C-alpha cells in the first residue's frame, strides 16, 4: 500500500526512541519546574520506576552534580523486584543547587549469565549460549584499550570458544568475579535511556531549617528610657537576646524614615514633631534602601553592631521592603519606576477603599524595569556586603512572582547561603507559590491556629503534605501586626502555651519583642493591632518586669539546641488525647548517640486546669505493652512512672502549661 | 558595583517572564507526556490554579482544538475566590485527539471598575480615576477598526473626560453594559500568560468504554461435529452470540498455522497428523499475518463473515500476535528481522528454562527495524481494510514500548476509531504503562480477585485511583489461558457469580466460549490451563446442554444495555455488608430520563447460602431515614419493601447468586 509507506519511521526516529521506561523520579516538584529543598548534610533519596519490555535484566544509576563538583558522578541504583522501584542516595555536602537525573540500560551480561544458569540447571546443551557470552566479552575487549585488560578479556573469549572443552565447563569460566568487574567497566551499555528531565534540589545551610528568631525595633532598645537608640547602644540588647538563646535577630527597616505624610502614634494620619514614624515608609533626604536612618547612627555603627552580634552567635536579619516614602530619592531620580496618575503625579499605595499616603509602590513592569530590578538586586548585594545573610521580605505577594524568582536566583548565584523569609499571609496558594519560587522560609498561619484540630490539621499539612518538599514554616507567636485574641484574653499562661507550641512544633519559630513581657493590649477590642504600636512610636520596657517569660524562653531554646528531635521538620506525629483541650505529639530523631524521642503534652486552655488520658505510641518508642517506664519532664525535671499506652496527665496552666517528656 | 551590573536582566528576559501563575491544569497525565482518555460525547472539565501578585482581577479561558476543528476556539473560565481554582468545560463531540491549554490575563477594566465603585462608595473624589478609565477605553478604541465601533468608544472617552460634569456622574457612564461588551472585545489583554504545556485528551468511541466481548475459536464453531469450520459456516454461531446480547466477537489468530514443531493436543510436543495446532503459531506456506488459514476458508469468506456480523450488530475483533511459526514467510524473506544464534540459525522463543520451539520472536531493534515496524503497521492497515476495527494485542509486554506508541499513533492518525485491547498480565506498572502509551483497553487482574476485600480494593484502585484517567479494564471471566480455581471448584453457581460480577462491576467485560456451559476441568489440579485446551484441538459443544448459562448471560447483557449506570466506569461505590461473603455496591448515573441507580448484592460464596445486613446509602439515593421504599430485583422481578439503611438479604447460590435492585 504505497500511500502508507510514506510514513515509514525514519532511522533517526527509531534511533531516538527510548528503550526503557523511567517514571516518577523522586524528589521532583511540579515536573521539575521548581526545586525541592534540603539542608546541607541531608541524605538525598532518589527513586524511580524503571522497567522494560521482555525479560532482560536492567541496571541503573543516578547521575548527580553538586554545586562544588567539577563534573557529574554516578551512584548505582538498587531495585525492588515486585514494584519495579529503583533507588539510590547521596549526601548533599554543599550548599547550593544540586542537579541530578536517572539513567538505565539493559545489563546484557547479567541477563546472559542468569539465563545460562537456568539452562545449565535444566540440563540443556549450552554451547550456543557460551558462544553468545564469548561475543559479549569480545565486545568489551574491543571497547577496552590495548594492553593487559584487553589481553585478559581476549583470553576469556578464547577460553569460551574452545570447542575442545565441554560447554558447561567453559560456561563456568564466565562466572569469575574478576571477569564481571571488567565487563561492568568495559561492556557498552545497551538501550541506554536517560530520564526526560534533569532535576534540581536546593540545598541550604542548617539555619534555613533550624533557628529561633527574635524581632526587635532597634530604636526602642536604648539604654536611656524613651530616647531613640543608635546601633552603638545595642550591646546590652544583643547580650540579653543571646542570653535568651535566640539565633537570629530580625530588624524592621533600618533606613531613613520618610517625613511627608508620616504616620503618628497609633497610626494617626498626622505625626507629632517627635514621632519617629513607621520604618516601612522608607526613604528621606538622608537616603533610601542602602542608607541608615540617621537617628540609628552610621553605617559604621551598623557594621560594628553586626560584628558584635556575630561574636554573640547571633545572625542579623534585615527587612527587605520594596516600597518608598514620598521622600525617597528614587521618586526624584527615577519617577519612571512608579505608577503615574493622569495628572502626572505619582501614585501612593491603595487597596481601595484603604489609602497609604506615606507609601509609594514600585511599578515592576515599567518600561525601565531592567534598571529597577537591578537596583533592587543591588540593595540585597549591598547589605550582604555588610554582613547580612538573612532577609525577611515584606509583602512579597504584592510584587511580581517573576521578580522574586529572578532576584533570589541572582543572589544565590553569587552567595548561595543567603536566607529569604517570605512575609505572605495572603491566600494559601500564593504563599506556597512564593516558597516554590525560591523563598527559603515562609511565615505561616500558625498564629491563627489555636485549637487541637486546627493545630493537628495544619501541622499535618505542612509536615506530611506536598508542601513539606519546598515550604519551611517559620512559626511566629506574635508580630508587630498580629496580636491574636488568644494572647489578648489568655493572660500569661496563653503566652507560655504559644511559646511552647511554636518552639516544639517547628524547628523555625520566632517572637516579636514584648512577647516575653506578655504585652497583650489591642488597639481596640476585635483588632489584632497593638495599642501604642511600636510601628509608630518608641517603646520603653523593663525586661525584668514581674511575670516575664525570660526563664521559659531560655529553657525552650536550650532544649531545642540539645535535642535533634526539635531541629527537624517532618519528624512530627500526633497522638490521641482523650481530652481535646490537651494536645499530644511526638518528635523523634536518630543521632549518633541513639534515639531522641520527645513526647510533648500541652494544655491548650490557658484559663482552666485540664486533665486527660494520653495514648503513648509504645511500638514507636520500642516500649513493651505492660512494663512500666520512667518519663522525665525537661521543663520541670519531674519524673513519673508510666505503664502501657494510656497514661494520665493533669496540667494547671497557672503553674505549668505542658510537659516535654523524655522516656528513660 | 560594576561587576554585578553584568547580570542586569535583558529586556528580552523580562519581556518573556510570565506575569501570572497557572498551575495544576487538569486533566493532565504525567506533565502532558501522555493523554488521558475520554469517550465521544463526554463533557471535559478543565480546571487550573490561576493567580497573580497584588489585587488585580484576572480573566482566563481554555483554548481548545478538536480533531475536526480547523482552528482553536476558546471557552471562558470561571473561578472560586477562596481556592483560586478556575474551571470551564466543553463537550468532546468527535473521536480523536483533543488538544487544549489555558490562558490568563489581567482584566484591567474590571479591576478599574471595582476599585472605582469602592472609592465612590467611600465618598472619594474620583476625577483622576475617571480619567484612567477614559485612557483604558481609548486603548480599546485605538485597537478597534475605524468605523462605528471606534466612534462609539471615542464618544465614551470624550464623555469621561468632560471636566464640566461631576466625576461621579461621568463614572456612571463607565458601567454601561454596552461599553463593557466592546471593551471585552477590543481592549488588549495585559499580562497575557499561557500555561507551559499544550495538553491532549484522547477521545474514543462508545465501544471503547462499554462492550460485552465473546471470545471463540472459529474452527470449533462448525455445524458438522468435530470438523474444522470455515468462516462460511459461522452464521449460526454469530446469531447465537448476538442472541446472547454480546457486542464484540474476538477471534484468536485466523492466520495459517505453522506445521514445523506444531504442538499437539494438551500442548504435546509432537502433533498428530490431524491436530490443528495453536493458532498463535502464525505462518505457513499459505502465508503470514495477512493471510487466512486455508481450513478457515478464503479472504472473501472472511469479508462476508464480517459483513454478516455487522448486520447482527456485532463487531469482529482480531488477535494481533507479532510472532512467527518456523514456516512464516518472513523467516525466508526477512531473516534479518529475527534473533540469530552464533551458528547462524534463527532463535525460537524462550523464557528459560521454558522453550517455545513453535514460535520465533521478532527482533524489533534489528538493523532493518524501520521496514519491520512498517510491515507490522501494514498488517493492521490490511485488516482494517477488511472491516476489522478492534484488535486484541497478544503479549504486548514482550515488544518495545516505543513500538506500541508509534504503531498505535500511526493507526489513529489514519483511523481514529480503532480500538486496541492489551493482553498484559505482567507486573502492574507495565500493564499501566501500556495503557498510557495508547492502548484503548487493558486486560486486568479481575480473574484473580475473588474475595470481598480483593474486589473492593482492586475496583477502587481502577475507578478512583490515577489509573481511572487512562486505563480501561476489560473484565474477562475466563480466557483460553485462565481457568481460575474458583471456577474449577465452585460449580455452576461460581460461573453465575463471576458473570454477574464482571457484567455489573465493569462496563467492559467478556467471556471465552465454554464459560456458558460451565466448562471447569483443568489440565491438572493446580493448573489454570483447560483440559483438552481449545488452543490445540477442535472442541465440540452442545450450546443448549443442561445447566447452561444462556438465560443468565442474555439477561445481564440486556440489563447492561437498558441501564446507563452499567455503561460507565467511575460511577461505582461499595457499601457496607455485615457479612463479608456478600458484596454490596451501587452503580449510579444520571440520564435525560432522570437518575439510574442500581444497588447490587452478590453472594461470593458459590457453595453455601449466606445472609447479611447490607447498608443502603440512603442520602445518595435521596431516601428519607425511616420511610419504607420498594426495591425490585431486575434478575427475578421480585419486589421487597425495605426501610432505613440496614436491610436483610439472604442468597442461596443454588437458586440465586445476587440481586440487582432498582429502588422504586
């Protein structure tokens, strides 16, 4: 049928067709569009479905290239027969982008050997099979260089072809392990098939997964009450925060604060002469995003401050807020970077009917966007140059996704260890998408999850769902924008509950200063804004005021450093508590020292004593059903003798809000 | 910092960056690598996550192109605010490949209007906003052709810019629906973003999803006992099968049967002179895959047979078995298409230690593979030319995946309505992969699923798991290769149980002739092979022998044709039966005539009477908890009055193995 002949497959076509199916390679995120996240030192488990038609035996390996590698290396894969699932692993020993893919081929020699064995066992005459083996070995010999290897291989070829000997006897020669080694090295891989995509895993430093954050307004940390502090005054503050066991100190914008339309105390439309204004209204005569508010001191003061922090084991995180006050130099130098009204004036920020006259948004898609994006990148590079390796990004969901993917990529190409925390309390899919685009950490809905079921569902979603691959939640117990009703009404116990939950449910957590003093007065009832919000005024505080949580904070932070189980994300499991007001969960890890299991019980009711029977996962803990065992509370040092699965717990929040139990 | 400047994003880069996120488009299979399957007339629901930074309102549509369409058309999408999930649907009204993708853009005018409304409600002065609206309308005007449209739009521009009128009054003009219509047509789409992939859905004809198959050896269907029948003798057989209500008649290979190494009765290594041999040993002096076994008659007889079947509403399915007997013409004409041993002889099939001396496998990757693949395609095109539109493919898992994807694609490019059924009882992932590659239907593990939990788990996997998108299971109750122990030991009730299950659990099912007579003798105990297997000898049968299942078969097949609920795949749900030996499930459909609900209860124990309380899903059936309702058994016509959810069922398998209940 001539017409049909037209479509005969071209030799090129059949040449290019894959012989082997390689499917569902893991870890893979959105068909390779984004990179799953890991931490340096993690073991990366790669797996794939690999199979072929017929009965040939296959071989496969992972091809991997780390950020420090000068070339690709391979890791052999092993497989499970029933599931056709192949796997291998490697340790990601450097920060940066790790690329990998999977290759598979037909293992001709192994196939030949296994069929030969079956035939010999069945008593068949195998002279023809032995000659086929000789042919395979000869192929390997031809692939090898002249010299000893080729000579050795040729000797085997001759031996297998020696018709004077019994075929079965010759066959035995082929099972020599020395031959196998040479074959694996020199026999060309038949049907070599490579997975459709080269995948990437983003590997970050330990701080990206495990850190306790402390947010503070530097201007409030003065030694002389009520006065605007400078970076030169912050030594005591740093020592206090280090003493509480925090790892990261996050500062709201430290840049010159705008004067035009400056907001007064409690967000008043007009500011009093001495009002410091919101630090998020960035830019004044004194400069923009690469300048420092004069009242905070000089760049040199800042450099010393960063150095001082480093000596105390603290890392400084800056706020990256891409917006301008009416006085920002960019409005004069680059009016084309902003939105313009029909009358030619520049547009301030709006979310109708709300107006933000003290803030001008940038037009990221303006005609001159290339210069604008570069300028935004330069801000980050400037502060990195001053020792800042972590950035908390303000409202990333109001800037283009494409910008974030670009700017984070550009920074990581130069400084792969920079950490970006996304402040995005917008709808979940945008929050998740920003994490996929490259943000190292994300704010979460933790602040609004207070009941057992809310916490169980949300933590299960974060630690067991798809997001576990790319979203690292940073659990802030409060922020300058969020004082939850639970804290407003629950008194000191409520603060202790939320501290314990944040610090033990997530390896990443933080508080905003004032939390340790139980500050709980809202702007008005029903509001999550603070009364006398520090965003608009300088706050004085007595850090040792009665009722402070300093001891609690120091304790949980020390616990976190001492227990690997509190430094991981996906090692969380919830367990039944017969009283729903009490939450019971287990954090487990394996260390060189052995297992690290912490069973945690928290009374979520800050106002009343609660008791409950909690169900201990005996099997997981390697405990026998009936034998008694001792548990020790790391919070109090108290010891209890428990037996079996169901055990009694009673917590009076005025004394103690939870147990962190080590099983002895 | 000059060095950093080097990496300024090029205008080309920022131009090409997407403004909008379009994710998780459904239906999508393996990131578009394969095509999900649907049936002509199905409504295709397309959905996607679509969102952008900031507060702009978006718009989106599906771009779709059917096999008959000369161009792409668009279907507007609507969205759910909370989930950012957008959706649209279209009806696939033609067989073939449907391509589609998703596009989204910023709806500037809608965004402008909604913000304007909010500002007016808030009592703001909006003259500037009105001018922005005028600018948008002017953009649309410039996009429109000269003439009435542009004049109309320009008139609105003038009206909105008329500073002599109050801004709010001018604003109202902008809410004129006539204007909105013109804007939607002429205002250029900002931030237009297209989904990363163009996806394909494979649409087949109804028979691909709903059909009752009957497998028979034509040579056994003679009118004169024991004699090898020809296609000219098959009229009565076709009328009988049509009378039983089947749709498809599947014939094992009808090609010349090899003589060299022909297998005798019960798979004996040597055949007696009059033994017909296995039809799967294809090829003799009389020809190969495009010839007909001389004892079956001529090609003309076959053409008449196909025509006769068509007149009876039956479709003929042929076996596509790509292997050759030692006498196949290809061994002489194309020895290079086969595997050759070191001594130059051609290799017969082996699966060590098993040998198949009567069958020679093809070497699909031989040097001359292009000609071989084309010849294999030509076989299909030849029989399609003779009215065969359905092929049952023998052992596809022993031929390259790449070949199947190519040959099915080539056939569908010419004849989009051809159906391919894959015989692959190999490991699950290969079976599933063949379905992804393009096979229309697949044999399943149904034959080996006999208990409640086995059936529930397997059907749930097929109808609710990922496979539902691409794998259509054809439930054969028996085949010439598989006589399950359940049938060997369960007597007549066992056959009735498996018939009822196959016919009511799956819209695709089949039996191999002899099943209706309860043939149950294995080659030997422990074997699934038939004694006196028809693969090696001609069988005589009295189709009206006592104990036959003709009435049962005719009844279930009529039921299937009368009830839409039995013609769909994913409309199955299992419901609790307090006795595990009884299986209870619901099949639901909506038709123009209203709902079609069938509640089916089957006693899986062929040897003993079983009773159970079954739990009726009242809510699903729109029944009130306490009111009584009548159920009618379609198998017996018996009526019962039931009340509430728990109801009593008792089935004696010697009388009745199940109920198919319609709720009145």
